[in-house]
């Protein structure tokens, strides 16, 4: 009995001590904490900015985002890039509305709990072969708030990447801010590799892959905390995902120096630079392809070698499409269907003209179609398909086509087979397919200005 009484006395004492220590039950404390977070998020009447990093280990870098939390459960979200999710396109800097909540069970956790076409662009799975999309998070553990309550640090519940929200104290309009960021991103998209300089000495170098610099070559004796410099663009430069230490020097924030084509660290007391360079065999930057060219070509058809006496020329214009990814080629003198896409390889500075569908619909008839009359009246679309010098057959595989080889002295891009097709690809033919399907109508498009076949292509740069 004495032992039992002693145990009861100790239990009551401990319970009383815990109540004195914390002042109130845990459930009440959690409710109060959640309420304080809600108030913090919604009291920022001009919203929050943050750099969102999708993918495991933030491998493709980050993107500027804007969040405005309504007094109820609504949230407006915008991104520096245009997003297309489930066929919903949201322009850069334009907000999309959904809902949010704070889950008390594991954290607390800030959850964007209904579909948002901007945020879910980074996590949307497009099909059975796409398991993770861009592997982005939409639930975040709240792990810290700054003393001035102008910064909230979140951690992705699934990927573990950080998202730091910064109060929009300067009342910047998202569309204006993101336009400035995208101006910087367009400049950055033209770079392919960087050298890291610390205290005036080159420490390493490596290629840029999207919004990340992968340092794959280090100077002997160099010490570093991370070989991947993932970053997000700012209005005047870049900001690293988190501080990185190289040879004892810690760096995070960089401003772009246009004259020297480098990012200069602006952290106090830090001498570090990221200087852009191009490999010796690099061809042209994305923006250097844009402009006016002369296209030289032949229309002699399939299964034929080049005939210099039958060369033709026309003026063409190459324009921006998706920066650092695709360009458009307009040739009104030979095409009656608008533009075709050129694929850009940012690692090599090389363009390719690949098999592709052209969203241009016609109705098959004797005037425009070379195939069977049984297909007359069929709505069709056009497709560029590879042809060779050794056969009259046409290739159909994705990725087949011709790649450009730049001659800097002659200022000419000569297109040669990219090797994907088993035959030597010399050009492309304009074929007709049943619209909305991959079913070939087994015939060329005769209605085009210069016919259906274009081979032995060259682009001659105009001054």
C-alpha cells in the first residue's frame, strides 16, 4: 500500500509538473500553433514569394512562385513559367486558384489539398509510363519562421526539398516581377557550361543542365560541400538552392555581370564567380540561330543522290519557340502550312529537323494527295517523314531526321543524317495522315508550293 501510494503521489506530481511546464494540454498547444500559422499566412495581404524545387535532390533547379492565401481556404498561385496541366494552360505570372489547409496530424503540414494547374504542373502524371511527373511536392512540413515573421521555411513531405516563403513586403506585382526574372532566365538559357572561381583561382567546371550547374571537373586539392549548384533565377542573377562551401568560401547569391558573362557572388566578404564558357566543339547558342537565313535544298525526291545543278534557294526565318529546346522555321516561299519545328540541343548548340506532325488540316483530294482515290474526302494532317538516297520508302519512327553541322568559316549549317533511321537520311517528305490518328494515308501532300520532298538541306546565315 505504501508503494502504491508513493507511485500515485509521483504520478500526480509529474502530471502537475508537466502542466506547469507547458501550461496547457498538447492538443490545445497544437491548435494554437496551427491558428498562428494560418494568421501568419493570411495576414500577408500582398502574398509570398518562394523558389520551388521539384525533382529528387532538386536536380533541375528551382522556379519562382507566388502564393496568396485568402482568409478562408482559397489560395492563388502563380509561376515564372507558363504551365500546362491536364490541358489547362496558365500564362507566366498569372494566378490560378485552389484551396489549402494545415493538417495537424504530422507536423503541422501545409497542404494544397485541391487541384491547382500551376502548382500541380510539377507533380502531374501524364500517363501510365510517367510515374512521378516532375516529382514536385504539394504538401509541406512547416519547420521554421523567422523572428520578424517575414520568412517561413517549408520542407516537402515526399521529396524533402526546401521551399522558403518570403513575405512580399515591397508589394511587387507577380507578373512584373516574373517578367524581370524571365528576362534573366532567357539570358541564362544561352549558357552551356561554367567555371567556378574562388578567391581568383579556378576551382572547377561543368555543364549547365536546366537550372543547375553540375561541376564534374575539380582542380586538385579543391574541397566542396556539393558538386551540384542548383539555382533559381532572380531579377538580377541567380540564387542557389542553399549555401555551398568551396575551398572554405560559402556562397549563395549571385548578380549577373553582362560585360564579363559571369555571375558574381554578392554575399558579404565572398570572392566567388561563375563564368560562362563554351566547349571547343560548340556550334551556336539558341539565340544565335534566331533571325534570317537562306535555305538551300533540292526537290529531286526519294532514293537519289544530290544533283548540284538542281539546287534551289529561298529566304527563311528562324524564331523563338520554347527557349533552349525548340525553334520555329518559317519558309513562306516553299511551305503553305506555316512553320516547322527545329529541335535545339543545348549541350552541343546543334539544331535538328526531325519527323513531326504539322497541325495543318486538309481534305484529301486529287489536287493535293498522291495516294489512293479511296481516301478522297478524308480529313488529314501533314507529317514530315525521313527519306533517304538509297530507297523510295519513307521512315516513320520518332526521332528520325537530319542534324545540323555548323561551319563557322562559311557561316553555313549543313544537315546530315542523325543516324536514328537505318538508312542514310537525306531530307524529309511531307506525308498525309488521317487527322487525329497515327494512320498513314500512304500518300504525299501535293498541294504544297514546292512539292513534297526536300533533301540535301543547308542553312546559310545572313548578315
